[in-house]
C-alpha cells in the first residue's frame, strides 16, 4: 500500500492562498518550544493573524525576545509559561 500524499489532490490548498489577517482572532494558541526557530516563527505568525499566544519553553529567559517581538509588532499581549 502506498502511503505517500498526492500533491495534486483537488483538496490541496491553492498556490495563491493568503489567510485573512484576523483569521485567528479570539483564539488562544499554546506554542511549545517557542524559543526555538520553528516555535518562534509559529508564535509570531499566529500572533500576526490575531491569536493570543501562550509561549512555552524549557528556558524562560529565551522566551523574552519572542514575547518582546510580539509586543513590539503591536499584536495581542502574549503570555509566558
């Protein structure tokens, strides 16, 4: 049985898809590993689209720059765990 995804599937997202700026408004998203590269990008992207993010990481001090970047951009105030 072949378990590979069919990239030409009619259910796939259009190449020119752009989510609405507020598509995550009124959502709260917990981002684990938020001080790492992927977690940081995810947290900033979620915040950019209107979500309130909860930042979680093993080293709280490393979350501060992510927290500061979200606040500096004018997004909803995040929380640190």
